[in-house]
């Protein structure tokens, strides 16, 4: 589950019809991504935000030597990251809340990897100590209580395992109907239009102190943080989308290690 990739987050009106509990939030998120599934790959793989800004930064923090390792792709969307890991020899299990996204990911990966419909707000069906690493691209912000997914991650990792997690940057532009300030943990909304499909998503913004606290409480330490900026080539390809946000913190990527 990823962010909008067509610049629409800076232009479209947004709804304030917020879900009032995690179950309703998950249902709305699932329905939105089911609607987006058929156009997700074509609109994000080479797009300015996901394809050329967030994904390269996340992949740059994945430790070398994933060949032969067991890696979870949590919130796999239509399978771009899962295929990238598979192409590098990883044994991949991937989960997403959207059944239609899982179908797209299975199709993309052509029989490689294992794909499961699963909700990060619930304990994941993973064997303890079965993973060497985890990638999680722009998905944790759909969960209010991070202790649930982070506990699942920590349980499934072997000692010394790693996780690379990307999120919207807490210093990023405020959404139109955001009420709180930087230090508030707040559910906000954003409306995306992709290839004629329009959805409104809701996600949590929280300050850095809350992010680092949640990681520490789950037994992780952070050793690298990336704050991606557009490359010269990305600016050449998507000047209208990326020039206005050059110098603006949109995404942040963390590399975590499970404490022994």
C-alpha cells in the first residue's frame, strides 16, 4: 500500500468522513486499494513519487546479500518490491490487506513467492524466527496501534534481523483538513486520482518521537534514516510534479535491526 503518485495529493479536495475505529479504517483502506489494483502498477512503477522517489530510497537501505534469505514484503501492493526482492534471490512472502492487490502481485511475480491477504492491524500468520528481513513500503500509517505489526515483525525475525520501513515524512506538507500540529498523532485524509480512479484514503501522522518510541518498544534500533529528494533525471522526466516539491520532505525511510 503506497502513496499517490500523480501529484494529486496537492490539488484535489478531501473528505473529512473519518473512520471511527481500526476495523472501519481497514475496510475503507481495503476497498480503496481493491479499486486501485488494476491501475496501480501502470501509474506508480515509473511514476514520480513512488517509482522515482520513495522506492529507490527504500531499496538503497536494504542490506546486501538478500540472496537465499527469507524476506517479508509487508503491504506489498501490486508486487513491485516483491519482484525486486525475488530478482535478487530472496525467498519472499508478501502480504497486503487488498485481495485484488494480492492477485496483481501474484500475476506480476509469475508463480514466484508466497502471497497472503493479511491485515497489519492484526497479528500476522508468520512462523516465529522464520525471516531474515522485512520491507514495509508506506503501509504502517494505516494502523493506529503500531505495537501490533511491530510485534509481528519482531517475532518473525531471526536474531539480528532487519526491517526497512518507509513512511510519509512527519515534516511533510499538511493535508487540507489536518487539524493538529506536528506533535499530534492524528488521522488525516488525502484524495488520489489515478488513471480515472479516485479514492480517499485515511492515514495516521505522528511525530518522530512517537515513531522512534514505537520502534524501541518493539525491540528495534535504527541505524540509518533516508530522506529522499528527486534526482536530476527524475526532475527532467517529471518537472511539473517534482520541481514544486524539491527541498520538501515527503518521505522518510528507516533501517531497523532487531536487538539481540
